């Protein structure tokens, strides 16, 4: 039977930090009671409602009551779990409005809400760019998410420095799916968008300005490059993460055109450039480690005077190579 009463301490303000009623047969009456109580829970930080709507006789009206109550309660949660609750595009729009006011939210789970369409999920892009966005974990697994959705989400995350986990497990393409399901799955274009988010190879500056924070997209098997970038992003030294991506994608060969970017630098900048090339990494480094010594050697071959000659000779050498 559905819950008709929520037995919580009576008081003007309830000192409740975590409320978990997941997998319970709550029903519309229980949801209404919960909505009333939320406004008296200013200390609430974790609200877990996994499968509350899915396994009950809660109606669309009950869902509306909950979302309205969440907005009126003005909570600043750290964790919100609404997995498996038959949320649709309209409810997601309401949720995004609510989330935009939460500056402390670190974990949001919206997994297994298959009534949201691929187009509906794009409503999250505005939230991902919100000034209040502080999420570290966003779980969207087992949803109707396709390539277009992923492209929109990754575009919104280009400058993000907080989100570490974007779980897309179960949204990937299955070769046994029918045509409709394929349209609602992530295939090559989506994973390429994630890879480009982590390492934009267009230019050295684009690589440097890529996302060096995201480190998990689910237990899936995308491209080798994506796996490598995710592993690199686990490292806390983001300056070195950017350096490794630049070395791997722009200076992995003796390409004269790439080395020319160093040769064209002003002489005063050379010491900093050389220090950057030869920068050591920490012993606890995770993922690939490409040494800059090969690049340094090639640079030395092109500009030997820069490394062992007097300042006057260096200027002469510099003037000569610019001619």
C-alpha cells in the first residue's frame, strides 16, 4: 500500500540533513506530505527519491506537486537523486529552473528517465553553463540520449572546471537495436564530441583551452584517444595535463612546421619555452607520459647557439633564422 503519512519529528524547522525514501510506494498523498515538509527542512542536503514515482501509483499531478514544492522550499542541496522516475521533457524544464538556484549541488542523478526525449535533454545545456553550476557528478545513464544531445552537452562543458563524472552508460549504440533505438543512442559522432571536448586538436591554443577536468563517462569502450584523455584528466596537475595533450598531439613527430612555432618566438620568451618543454612530471603520474626531451633535442639541433653561445651570438643566430 502507498505511504499516507511520513513520520518525521514535529517542529517549526526539522534538522534533517539526509532524506532517503527511494524504492518506496509513496503515492500522491505521500508526495503531497513530503512537499509540505520540505519547506521546514532548511538544513536538508541530500534528497534521494530513486524510483519513487516508477514503482507507485503516483500520478502526473503528484510529480507536479513535488517539483512545485522543491521550488518553493528553496533548498540548497548537495545531492539530488531522481533516477527512474518517469520524468518527461516538461518536468525536466522545471527541474532545470530549480537546479539553477542551487550553488552547492555536487551530485545529480537523472538515470533511467526514458520519457525525456533526446531533444528534452538539451535543456540541461543552460544549467551546465549557469554561474551557480558546481556539479562534480552528473549521472544520465540508461536514457534516450543521442549524438545531438551529447554534442550540445559537450559544447556547454568546454570551459567547465568542476564536472568530473558524466555517466552516459547504457546510452551507447547496440548493434541489435532497431532503427528507432539507434536514433536515440550515442554512436561515433557523440564520442568524437566528447574526445574533442577533452582535447581539441585544431591548434595548440585550442588543446591548451580544452577541458582537463572530466575524467569519467561510464564503463563503456569508446575510442582509444578518449580513454587516454580521461586517464590524463584524473591527474590534479592540470598544467601538466594540458602540456601532455599538447606534446602528444602537436609535437609527437619531427614536424618542421610545428617546431617552427618555437623558432618564431621572441628571444626573451625562449627560456620559458625551454623550461616548459623539459618540465618533469610527478612520480604519481597517471596515464600516458610523453617526455618533452625529443622536442627539446630537435629544437637544439635547429638552434644550437641558443643553448651554448653568448648573448651576442644568440641574437646573431636569431636574426639569421628570421631572414
